[in-house]
């Protein structure tokens, strides 16, 4: 997306729903349900969600985890959204490849949480809705 505001408008809810994966506390069942609810509002494939997690979010949020002054209980939403928007807006093909290559380092502390979330999402997607 060429316009940072359009990017922010399109990704805001998803980014803020997934941000708790990087907080100090382990997400609970309600947290995962909320994240899955937000994901359902988008038409992303699991591959697209993986890319958003690894390339868009993890490079920014992993810095908060390794910083001594990082946010561990909650995020400053405006600051985080500015950081994410700026990071994604400046992603070139080369930078996407770089972050994909090094995403193992930036996702290692949250991978188990993301995998649990994807279990919830995939279960919902494979279960027919109630009539």
C-alpha cells in the first residue's frame, strides 16, 4: 500500500489484536478467542497471516521484548501503531526477504503462542457455522 493512512486503517484492528502475543503474560482462552474473532473479519489465508506475523509485526514487537525499557504489560497503542505503519510502509522486496530470513530470531519467543492461535483459527475455519 502506498498510503500509510490506508495501511493503518486496513491493519489497525488486526495488529492490535495480535500484539498481546508479545506481552509478558501468557494469553488466555479469551485472548485467543478475541484474536480469532478479529482474524475472521479479514480474508487472509494462513500464509498471509504468517507473513503478517513474521514480516510486519515481529521485527517491531520483538524489539520491545528484548529492550530493558520495553512494554511488558500493555502497549502504548498510538506509538505501536506508528511503529508498525512506518515499518511496513518502508518494506521493500529486499527488506521483506531479510525479515523472512531472520524471522526465526524475532519470533522464537512468541512462536508457541502464534501456533496456538492458528490452531484456534483453523479449528473455526474447519467447523461449519451453526444454523
